């Protein structure tokens, strides 16, 4: 049962680590995220997704190490995807950096047979198909940052291109560009466009976000709108609870035929950042 073209969260615009192992957060020592998403509320068997990640940037070797865990429940089918990531940053010039990333993935798929109504529970063919499977996969990606711009490409589940790994982990490709203003104005804007290909299905996603401040130095909250072809619209709201703790909420609504059986999808995420302690290497103490 595959109810999603590709498992992902709406909140990836500010942190593309969810779709690209090459994303690097150089501003903080470490970053932790947890999220939950319920898709198509009131639709029987609709997906429920849980996400957790942790990254740390090692400034002396220009390297980010990370882990990402995604658990997805669709009807009687449950999948788990555990990623260990490595990303390297190199400066091309004063304003431009290139990030390269790779992830090794352990993926598992299982079935809750108590939720299935079998016509013939003892059918050997049925029992054989509903056994837990474990596989390995890999993701690769690249990102280029230039001042306020971020350009990226990622290919997820690349082993699925060559081996008959189960249909829940098909190859998915992303190409995107984002612009996030950083100024002392009390309102900054962010824009994004992302092209997505997954198992022959093509989508385009557009995003517009406003970042509102109470002081010229720090964001207080953000409000964004997005549209995903062909029939998904939504909003994203985020608030900084402290300088290190952020809470985000997203709601999206499918305006196609599925809207007759669902009230939309809800997603919530909490993020925590550890500040980097800067040391003066040329100071006398």
C-alpha cells in the first residue's frame, strides 16, 4: 500500500536536510529536530509520519555528521528509514560555498496482519508476501550557497534504480532553489521552488514565506504559503519560543477528489539549536 508519492515534511524549506544529505548548518554547533505528520485526517488508513534528526558541524574539518530517522505508517504497512549522513563544505570564493553529501540508509518494511481481512489467511502466497523486509540504500546530494541563495540537487534511494527493493522506497529526485532575505528590516521574505520526480511522477512546489521580527536582530515568527502540483495548498507557521527553541506547524489541504473524505493534513515540528562557542585563536589569556 503506497499512499504517498514520496514521504516528506512540508517544513523542509528552512532546513533541506530532510531531502538532501548535503544541507549543512554552519551557524550552530548542533541542531535537533522532531516532527509528526498526520496526512488526510479522517481518511481510513491515511499516512502517519514521525521524524527525528540530529546534526553537528565540525568547523575545523568543514564536516557535518548527522542522523535522520523516519517512521511511516500507512494502513497496515509500516516503514522505517534510518540515515547516517556525511557532508563536506568547501568555499569557492568569499560568498559561495559548495556542499557535498552522502547518506547510508537502513530501511525496513513490515505489516500489521491484525488490520488485514484475509479471504484465506492460510494461503502460503499471502503469508510469503507479508513478511518483514530489511534493505540498505543510499542518498547523495549537492548544495551551493551564495549569499541569500541556496541551490540544491538530491537523489534519494539510488540503489532502488538497480535492485528490486520494495515499492515503498523508490528513487526520488529533487532540484530546488531558495532565497531567504537576512536584513535588519522588521519583515524579511523567503521564496522557494522545488521540482520533484518520484517513480515517474513529477511535481512542482512553490513557497512564499514572511519572517517577522520584534527586534532587528532576531526573528519572532514566520508565516508561509505553498502550492504543490497538482492540487495541494497549505500554510506554514513557526514561532521562536527562545533564541534556540522553535515550534512549527503546517496545514495543507488537497482540493482534488480526496477532499470529500478528508479535512486536510497536519504537521508539527520542534527544533532545538546549540550555539557555537567561538574562541579567539590569537588572543592572550
